[in-house]
C-alpha cells in the first residue's frame, strides 16, 4: 500500500507541475486525501497490536479478570477514518462488571465511538463556536464527520469529565494549602492580584411553560449569573513594545455553580498560582458586596480596591444630577475631580461632594448626590489609587472585564440558550484550555501547550 501510495503521489506531483490552475493548496488537499487510507490502516494495525498486549486485568481495581473471551469486535472513528479491532473481555468479581481492558488502554469511552483525538476535537471546537458550525468546520479541515447532535453529546461528555477532574484538582490544591510546608525561596517578594466579576447567561428555565407562569403572575427566569475570576502575580504584569498592558501568566475561573463555587475554585487556582508564597494579596472588584465578602472569607488580610473606572462612573452620576444633559459643564466639573481621585486623595473628593450636597435643596438631585456620597463613604478605604500607582499595581479591573467579554462572545450569540449542566461543562473546558491544563484531559498533548498557540 505504501508503494502504491508513493507512485500515486509522484503522479500527483507531476500533474501539479503542469497544471496552471493549481497552487500549493491543491497539492496539499490531494496528498492528504491519498495518504488518509494508509494512515488509517497503520493506526488500525497499531491499535490491534496494542489491544493484544493488554493483560486481562480490571482497569479499575487491578484484579485479574475471569471468564475471558476474545475477539470482540469494535469499530470507532479516528482521525483518519473508521477503525475496527478485536479485543478480549473478562468479568471482574470485585467490580461485578464485564471489562474490556484494551478499551481503557486505548483511551476509548465505554459508549462513545470515537478515538481520544476525535474526542478532543469535539470538545475544543464546541467550546469555541456553536455546534452546528463546529461540525462543518471539523469535516472541512480534517475530514472527520461528526453530526451536530453527536458532537454536542461528545463535548458535553468531555466537559463533565473536566468537571470531575477540576473538583479533584481543587480539593488537592486546598488540602496541600492547609499543610505546613517549607516556604519556597523566592528571589523577590511578589504581590498576588485577584479580580472578580460576573455576567449573565441565558438558560432554558421552565421551557414551554412561559404562558402558564405569566398567567399565574410569575415571570420566568431566563438570565443567570456566571461568576468569573482571574489571578496573577504582579511581576507577571507588563507592557508590549507598543505600550499595551499584558499579563504573561494568569489563572482563570468561570462557573455557574454560584458564589460558593467561585469561592472554592478561585481559592484553589490562586494557591496553584503561588498564593501561599505571596507577600501580599490585592483584590479588585466593581463594588458588589459579594466580592468583598468572598475576599474576607477566602483571602483574609488582603487589601481591597474599588475599580477606578466604576468610581468615575459614580462621580459622573453626581454630575448628571447637577447639570443634566449639559455635557460641556458636566465634563468641566468632572475632569478635575477624576484627576484628584486618581492622583491625590479620595477623602478630598468625598469632602467636595459633601459640600455640594449641603448646598442642594431637597429633591431628586439631592437624593442622587446623597446616594453617591454614601457609596464613596462605603468604599473610601478601597480607593488608594495614588499609592497603588506608585507601587505599579493595577487600579482598574480591566483584566477581569476583558476575560468576561471574551467568554461571553461564545455564550451570548444570537438564539443561544443553555442548560446549567451544559454551560458549566463548556465553561470548564474553556478554563482548562486557558489555564494550560488541556493535556490533563487529553494526555496525548502532554508535550504541547495548545493554549499558547
């Protein structure tokens, strides 16, 4: 077969040289199509030989299997086409279940008809684009045909596997974090930066029951919070040659398991990123109460900072209450206060707002200004922007804002609805990819970090 393929490819090359309407892309497609069968046969032979070498031992409890029978045929799709192999089966008395040891050795699921490489393709493409597009892209680029429903089911299966692995890793990280260990020798003390936020995702809650719920006076819920966090060392934050801020290494967390889920996952991720050796911790958020409560619970002693741009928005709310739609007066009043907040002291800004409030008559404007004054009083200790800039720390939560935006680009496409189980599975796949742990799900990538591509 290899000899025939070599002759065919030689003829393809000769045809390519004299074809004026063909470029290198045409030759690449021809070579790929011609060599696909040879690669399929090679993979099938290797898989069959591997299956015969596997000892009759239960892959779960490692006990010898009984009632052995051989040559049970199984077909599945691999990267190069359909493969069929024969393997032995035995009964595990401890597990009380029939086992196929070769399936585990080859990385095959019990009920899925796809190789580990195809499983990975389904998981990665579904986490990056809608399933219907992913199915078409997969067939166009690789020749692997996965119907939409099959690809969706396979991606969800891998997402559930990722959730289980994430839970194990988080438990291990927290368990190690509680143990007294010899502190790691670091050349320079570093600060750990943690940023948190949340965004909405639309799910199929009470699908088909909308009219009945509304007749009963109940509004069906469609939107739910996805809690998101990121953590990184301050010395991993820098700038590109063009002056654009960049973070070389950081961890990501995104979950639909509520604040409790975020609390456990973010704490574990921060521990993996060096929380235990950090000289200090800075938590940055947009002012939501749940952020500070989470910080007090899992990051005791951490400094807290209100996102500078959210503080500016609250200053602008005062300006709109004072000047209405007069943009020129609003900008002239707001600009010096923003500079003062950024470069001097929040106390002076709050003092000016209190002076303005004292001169206002009772009414809607006074109520708005009073509300914002209360807001600044509440967060006054979280607005140390001048000191933060001197230490080279971020004063805004841009890292988490961009993270949320990038994730929403997948989950907020037109016409997309989710189930909590489905969106959590894909969120978990996405964070494994972003955190550089994709190889833990698919060990055949152990020598490659695809998240850096």
